[in-house]
C-alpha cells in the first residue's frame, strides 16, 4: 500500500500564497512607477528642448513649452493620474515639470502609505538656449587644442 501525502503541503501553500501574490503585485506597481517617472523625465526634457529653440520672446518660449509639454506626454503613462504640468521660463532657461499620483489599491497592502491615497511621481528637466556661433567657436577651439 502506498502511503498518501499529508495535507501539510496544502496548508503551507495556503499560508504563503497571499504573501507571494502581494509581493508580485507590489513589484508590478513599482515597475509602473519607474516607467512613468522615466517617461515624465524624458517628455519634460523634450518639451524644454523644443521651447529653448524659440528665439523670439520669453512669452513665446513659455507658450511653446506648454504646447510641447501637453502634446509629448499624451497617452504614454501607464498608471499615473492627475498629471499636472508646470513651465517656468527665466532668461534663456526653460524648466518643465510634470507631477502626478500613482494610485495603489489599499486592498493589496496591509498598511497605508503615509496616510495618502497614492505615491507622487515627478519628472523635471531644464534646457537653455545656446548661441550657435559661440558653440561652433568653442568646438573649433577645442579641436585646435587637441591637434
């Protein structure tokens, strides 16, 4: 006669399974957070760079940055809600910032996160206008030094 396995494996699996599923779901949300933060930083840099190419006035730079910021992030975020865009123009520098909230369901966690409803996700980038003539001159000077 074969001896049957005891039910201890089933009981142990039933006790460990909720913990394993919580860890898996938490890793998925961490990957959402990292993805959205990288997308926000990249889009902020692209919008700031596009605005820094405008040479007419700071108001035109700000309008171009707002337009580029709204267009570049559209449809790219996975889990971040309520994305706010902030554009600042000072002199020849343009700073574009995104901020939003990544919602994590409280049912998958056994404790609240700082009493808030989600995790803040932010991305910021700055670009400055460059003088093309000065840049070419400095490149030629560096080339002459290297030779």
